[in-house]
C-alpha cells in the first residue's frame, strides 16, 4: 500500500502539471446564468393541481352560499320543499 | 484567477438590488473557480456548462443565506456550494461506467503500470495522459471518495479546507481519503490483471 501511495502521488503530481483548459466564461453564459437564477421557480404539477382544486372548491362553496341565501326567505313557508332545485336555478339565472 | 482587488461587498450589494449587470460581472468573476471544481467532479453525460449554470442558479437563490464573516470570503462560500452541487450530480448519476484495459491509451496504460510497479523512473508519457488515467480511475469510485481524492491529491487542498468545503470532520476526510486510495489500488490491480488475462 505504501508503495502504491508513493507511486500514486507521483502520477498525481504529473497530472497537476497537465495544461489547464480555458477558464473564461463562454459568450452569453453570464447573462444566461443570471436569467436562470432570477426566474421564479417553476411550480410542480401537484402544486398546480392543488391550486386549481382549491379554486374549484371555493367556487362551489360560493354557489352553495348563494343557493342557501335564496332559499332562506322560504325556510318558514308552508311548502318548504316546494321550491326545489329548478326554482333555485331559475332564481340564480334571473339574478344574474 | 479570482483576485482580491475586486470589491465583492459592493458587487453583492448591487446584485441584491437586482442589478443585472452586477450579477453578470459576478458570474464572470466566479466562473474560473466554479468551472475548475465542476471539471474535477463532473459526472459522465453531464455537460460542464449545465452543471456550472446549476451552481450559479443556486448561488442566486441562496444569496440571502450568505453572511459575510471573518474568514469566510464569498468565493469560499461559492466553492462549497459548487462542491455540494457536483456531489449531488454525481450521486444522481448513480451508475458508474465500467472501465476496461482496452479503454486506456498506451500512455495511460504506462501510467497505470507505473502506479503498481516498484520503479522510480516515471514513464515517458504526457502529463495530460496522467490526468486522464487518474480521472478514469476516479470515475469508478463512489462520489464521496472521488471528491475527497480530487480535492486532496489533484487540487492540493488541505484536510481542513476539504472539511470546510464538504462539512465533513477532519477525521472523516482522512479516513475517506485512505479508503479511497485503497480502492484505487484494487481498481488498478484489477485493470492490470485484465491486461494479463487478455495476453494469455
């Protein structure tokens, strides 16, 4: 092992003397790196799906609240089940 | 080469204020340091320019984490970031290509023979071929071993410097270097025996 270590260090010494390659940034590299470094991080598909689902959920909740608000005056009517879905939908459409 | 005359503090201040020109100057200033590290620890099938760009992207993303302290110049912080990025890329590359005797040129084979022989006269082969054979052997090592040998034996970093760059303790660095050289010896022996079998 000692002998290999000695020989290895000799070869490494020669390797260090090998001529170095060009160390100047290629044309446009700096601007590309800055643009890549400063661009907002790309969103993962899961995050996009979660955001979309949350918006859909918020929309659905909104529609439910509007339906409930329209149904509220009829809560104590003699025919509470009478208005039904068709009327609620018609009322929403009318309100729009 | 990165010199001390450059006003790092002023440049960093401008970069933090999103000055694009200052950021480009910073990249150009650090490029030689980063590309040297990247070339020493580049996985196969990864373009050195892509990996260098990854280092700079991380640098910009984490710039706020850098705090100027005595003894921690900005270049050291970037060097550490570059080493970590390369190590991650090497680990991601996972599979190491198999090295065969036939892959070596005559000059490279002469250096390999020299490593295993008990001779003091170095072969009449170029320094570039010595570098190539070392890089070929290092490509066979696990990423951590490759890193420690590149830094200590090729870049002549001290154990303390390697410890600062990698976050490993000094003892761990020494132990890794010792084990890595032992693996290199086994690799060289295995390659050399391949040669003998081929000649039978």
